[in-house]
């Protein structure tokens, strides 16, 4: 759609999308993730001086409902099928349902949990608590998987076992808490295929 500008737009859009979730959480002014994503796109286009029509913006937004899973994901999740698998996301219920269906994973998860239920975004502890309430498990018995280092830090602070899928070999977050302890993930994975072994669940 924007030759030569796609990478720049995508990166800025994602960065501003997350910034807006954190701002709204801190200001106690919740809007759902679809609205936040639209606002971030509008800002990003204006920031890099792209003329983006309503039709073009809607087309870009619709791609959030058609995100594809990485190739190894179905097999990795199938190895964990004897465990309850849940999604815990900033996305709206409509966004989550659409993405899961598009990826062919509709029968994989026992619950799709959205921050809409608590009207605040990650990394608020109130979001991670949704998984405890849904499963009835102690938080230390829940394995949390994310490709976002900041989300891993939030989940580790809450008390989950955390598994960071670091496909791009990004630098880990350096988040120090009391007594100099760094909130590091339980394991760092190259892809989701590494999860069953890292969690001690590989057959």
C-alpha cells in the first residue's frame, strides 16, 4: 500500500499502539484495543506524512483479524493438548475470536481472555489475575508464553512461570526489583516448538 514506507509504518504503528495502552491504563481512560489500534494508525500515518484514506485505513485494520500463526504453532500446541491452553490478550473478544478462527485453532483453547473484562491493559496485575480466576490454579502453576519482553516481565512480576519466544534475538529487559533481583524469564525460546521441552512436558 505504501511502497518503501511499509516497514517504517508497521514499526511506528506497533510502538504507538503499545504506548497508547500504557497511557490509557495510567490515566484510567480505557478504550478497547480496536479503538487504540485505530488511533495508533492515524498517528503513525500523520507522523510520517502518509496520505491514508478511510478505505486504506480500514483495510489495514482488518489485517489484525487475519494474523497468521507461525508454522510450528499448531504442532507445538498439539503437544500440550492434555493441558488447559488459554489466550490472555489485550485484544478485544471479537479480535481474538477472528484471529483464532483464521489460524485454524478454534478447538485448541479452553478460553480466550481479554482485558475488556477488567478495563485495563497489560502489564497490570489485574489482567494476569484473569488467568488465575479462569483456571482456579495457583499463579505459580501457570506457564505464561509471550514474544513481548515487557509482557514477560509483567507476568514474572505477577508470579507466573514465564517463557519468552525471542525469535529476533532481542536484548532481554533489564528490570531490577528488590535486592537486585532481575525479573528474567524461566526460559528463552527460539520458537514455540521449544516450549514443551522447556516446560518439562515433552513426550
